[in-house]
């Protein structure tokens, strides 16, 4: 006799509010840095995220 398969229940992931605020602040800081920086830094950041999309298999063009 085989034992019954264990039941798996998926609990929702609760993200604390301060984590969402931290993400919002980080995105704001990145935006400001991109506005104040030269084009070389912005181009490098674009290429980094562009390559990341390709690494994840997300088509972008």
C-alpha cells in the first residue's frame, strides 16, 4: 500500500508596507540619478536591464 500524497497548501506571501515604500523610494532615487547623470551611465543602465530581459526570455524587440 502506498501512503497518500501529502497535501500542499499555498499560503499567500505578505509583503510589509515598508517594503513597498522602500521600492518606491529606490525607484525615485534611480529616476533622479538618471536625470542628473550623463548619458553614459543611463546607456549602461539601459543595456544592463535590456540584457536582463533577454536573459529572462522576455522579448523586447
